[in-house]
């Protein structure tokens, strides 16, 4: 029996789900080099993008006849593209909810959401990409901002009234060890 990358990833996802690891969004480093691409766009699957509009319908399937499961109301919110079908993209948000959206409602602009280790923890925003650098702010869970760069450990992160560096693992919108230019 031949094992394809896609069948392997499907089996891995099923095992992760069974093990209670469904919320883990990263691809293991040992299979990332053989990451699949979308059959329509040719872009990597999965990948992070952001919502282009303040009103985005997430549907239960990839066409306008499918029911609207929920409506996203915040342009710039990071989402992960997990599948493609014609002009539709299946997306997942930072809470794990999935739905299908029309491709033109997504942007390649990289954004991220602050996700602390503990529920009410404030995440430090450093002046430089160094834990010894002064802390310029402490960000609440759910704060949205633009990813300017990431080096695999730190991301330059900015939003309304703040700019600095955050440890990459404290942001949902960049994979562990991913470099963003």
C-alpha cells in the first residue's frame, strides 16, 4: 500500500484528534519539507491568511447554497486555510472553528492574535527581540495586530497604539519556527 503525503497527514490529524490534540496547529518539523500545496492556488496547505472584509460568511460547505454556520465581523482576523475547492477555502480560526469562505474574502496579509499560556495572562511586548529588552506593553489575550516579520522565535508585531516584539509561540498566526518576511 502506497502512503501519500495527504493520506499520511489525514491519518496524523485523526491520531492527533483521538489523542486530544485537535487544537495543535503546527505541522511536525519532520513532515514540513514535504508539505502539500493547494490544488487550485498552488500555495501551501495549511497556511495563514487574514479576513479581508468586516463581514465574512463561513459556510458548512464550498458553495453559496450551503448554510451559513457563522459570520466573522472583523477584517484582519487571522485564519488558517486548511483546504481548497475551486474558489472556496476551508478556514480554521484561533478557537478551532472551521467553515468554507469564498477566496476573494481572504487576504495574504499576515496578522496574528495574542494567545497566552494561561487564560488571563498578559503577554509582554518587548522593544527588541530579546527577553532582556525593556517591556513596552503587556497585551491582553485576543489582541489583534500585523505581523511584520518573524525569525522563528520572535515576531515584530504592531497594532493600534503599539509596536514591538513578541515571542512567536504567544501568537496565533505564525507556525512554530516559521520565518515571515
